[in-house]
C-alpha cells in the first residue's frame, strides 16, 4: 500500500529532522524544503498528500507559498497545515484567509499534529472520491447520449455505403472511397460498442473461479494480436490459488483490456508482456506488465480517467476494466517508468465483505 507523502517546509534543520524521524516512524513518506522557493519546486516534483508549511521562512514566506499553491489548479487541493508562532492571531487569520487548511501554533504537541494531519489527508481522500463519482456520473450521461444520438445514423451510413459499394463494378474508382467510409464507420461502431459495454457493467453472475484459468483464456483471445505485433509473452502464475467468486466473463474482459492496452503501449518498442498472479494479504493480485513507452509521472494519477486519454480505445478499455474491478470490490493501480514500461495491478478480495 502506498504511503501518504508529507512535504515539510521549515528553515530550522533540527525541527525538520525531528519531524522527519517521527513522521516516518508513523508510516508516512517525507520530503523537505528549507525555503519558500525550494518548497514550490519540491511540490511539483514530489506531489505530496499534505504540506507542513512554516510561516516564517527566507526568500518566500509561508503566506506567499500558500497563496501560489492555492492559485495553481494542479496544487490547489493539496492540504496545507500552517505552523505559526504561539499567540500570533494575525498570522493565523491571514494564513486561513489565503487558503491554508489548518494551523498549529509552535511549540506544538506531536500527537495533536498527527491528529490534524490524519484529518486533513482523510478530507483530501473524500474530496477525490467525490470528484471521481461526479466524473463517473458525467460519463454515464455522455455514454447514454452518444449511444442514442450517434448509433442509429452510423448504422444508416454504414449500411448504405456497403450497399452502394456492392453495386459497383470492381474497376469503379469510387469503390475505394466507399471502402474507406465503411472502414471508418466500423471504427466508430467499435467505439460505440465500447461505450455501451462500459455503460452496462452490471455484474450478472458470480461463481467460484480459478483466476489463472481466466488469465489463460484472456491471453488466448489476444493470441493473434500478440503474434501479429511480435510480443513475447511470459507468465508467472502462482499454483493452487484459492477460487474466488467473480463474474467469469467480466473479469476476463477486464484482463483483456489491460492486455490490449499493453500491446498499444509497445508499438516500435521491445515487446515483452508478463502476467503474474499471487495471493497477498487476503487479496488475489494480477500484474500485467509491459515494456512499452511508459506513462509520465504527472499523468499517472489520470491514466484511468476516460476524460484524460486521447487514445479513445485504450482509454475506454482501461475505464471499463476499472469499473468491472471496482464492482467486484477490488482495485487497479499502476506503476510506470518512462521509456521502460508499466505494470497494472488488479487486486480482488479472496472473501467478499461480510463473509467468514
């Protein structure tokens, strides 16, 4: 599980070292900055879940740092816990006015600090969850509109283009144009099909299944595409995995979409696909690893967002996979290194919540 990341912005080295030591002992990941300018640079590089920000600092004071963070769309929602001098009411009020999320007066009690940190990180997680739900609702509306408004005209265009094409002689120069129309209609129909599939991720039938068997079937389905793209496939599947209760068809589709995404990522690259399975901490984990182009660090958080990607097929496939896994009370996470490849990890609970 990823550790929550805290950026400590404080010019007193002893205070930084003490906070670093205690926060790391409590399971947090930390980074530090010793002045305001360094803080703004570190925020971009480190992408913290929370910032501990001292007011009195050289170069740029805490007020200016907080102001700039809250004006920037990419950093606006990172919680800022401001550290003020004891009894300095004016500084406290000013800090909250410019967007600081909370404050603590020095010298502070460490237990109180950790309580404030937990509270702010929890609020950030709730905000992100709400945002995802709003995006999901917007997606549902968009798909419904697309399905109704575009599908019928596409069927008509494709049908008439095919009929005209069939009526022309092989030597007619217009045939190649009609074939292009038909091909493009088929591409759009494929996209509509994926949108409708995504809309209909209702789990219909669950039964105890062997995940390794589903992985094998997903690979078999993509065997022609893997061979055509010269992808070397290896597997590292744990023996005797416990059977888990899932919708066999839906889980196969989710894994297949990750395989499709991996193939897309490995164009003009060394092409190696590895799929692994294992049991860990009450979950079955499935890794789908590629040697593709990788995902830039600043894009990793958005890769499963259908509104983010410009590759409509891969983007919808990943979103569809995510919705299936979430419907099974599981998760998908991704780790990636630019130029070296990505690993998508599916985690599915071995036991359903409430079962014994």
